[in-house]
């Protein structure tokens, strides 16, 4: 029953929320938010396993696909969209699907999250297959649209992962890997855009970032595949090359021009003392990992 879900219970610390002044309100909210990271700490092995699965699938030509309804769906789309400029991936490699389609990102689409058929149709449109990883996100762990998506994912032999904010959730019964984080009752009863939403966002951050690290998109802690699509990112690209190689701004600019503003290639040229063509070949032979590309011998 839905009333038995942790995400639907009343929080004893906020029962007088409507009587609190602004400072009291944000204090209780802040105290509850502190519990999110602690709850996630308990399930780090599950998240690490998800990273291994996602990175292995991407390395072999598969895709990472998030699917959810409402807040959960929007968080999946947000994470997917941000991966494009941050890690230089194509928008077709990591994508988010929300119940009700693009319109649902801004406006509520009534009944979409309760439809089993909508999920199947949405996944057929993108040709979900055995090369892919499907991550179903549902705070309650019982959203029909997301459960149906996971079931269809299993049918086509995709790797399926579920993220829920209730223990022993329904969706966990269907996914290959289940991630369940219990952040406790919300200060506003049932409003899972709060702690549950924060937990989901943190978990998605870990999965996408960890997977991209495993796929060679990072050198040290630098985002070396960043796309230079605006002035801010061009400057960041320059600073990345300077930080990674120790050269001055003028030299970094010179190599970025030679590398067609590809930070990874510019760094490999400098650190390995390679020409442009040699750097590209070395990176191709090392699966995009800078450290491997600059190893001698």
C-alpha cells in the first residue's frame, strides 16, 4: 500500500511546518537534507556496481538510457544533457526519457506515469537493445511506466538498473541491479522532489561521472573531453591544458589551435612530445586514455 512507503510518511520533525518562521523552516529542511549523503553512503557498493556495468556497455558501443516520470524523469534528462558538453559524448549515447514526452519536462502530462504501454512505445522508438543500459528512476519504486520500462528492457536483454527511495520496492524485483536509498520522510509529506530528488541526483552524478572516468573522459580530475561550444568553455579548455601540462597560456593556445581545440589531443601532444597525427593515433590505440597514450615504450 502506498501509505506504507517511507516516501509517503509524515515527518515528525516538520509536523508544525506551517507555524515555523523562515529561519526555523530552512533549519529543519537543512537538517533533513544532511541525512541524504549519509543514506547514500550505505549503498555505495551498489552504485559502484552500476558504474562498472554502464562503463563496460559504453566501451562496447552501447548507450546509457535514463527513464522516469515527473521529477525522476526530469533528473534523468538533466544528467544526460549535461554529459554532452562535460564529457564530449554524443547526445545519442546518453539520453533521458520522461513519461509523457518532451512536453512533460515543463508541464504535467496526466496519466502518463500510470501507462505500461507508453514506456514500451518510448523504448521501441529508440530501439533499446542488448548493447544498452536502462536505468529506471522512481522515488516510490512503484511507478507503472518505469516498471514497464524495466520489464521491456529485460525482454530485449538490455542491462537494467533501478533507483528507488524505498526499501524492498516493487521495481527492484524486476531490475538486474537495484539501488535503494532510504532518506526518510520528506518535510512536506510525499513531496519527493525534496530529499528523494536530491538523493536521485547525487546517485546519477556518481553513475555518469564514474562511468565517464572509466571510459577515459578524465585525466587526473580534469574534464579533458569538454566541448568548446562557448567562450567560457574555450577558456576552461585552455586552463585544463595549462594545468595538466604546466605550459603557459600562450603555449596552451598554440597547441589547442594545432589540435583543433581538442584538449585531450593538445595535452597528449605536449606530454608525449607527439605531432597531431601521432597524438591522435596514440589516443585511438589507448581507448582515449591520456595516461596510456603518453606512456613510452
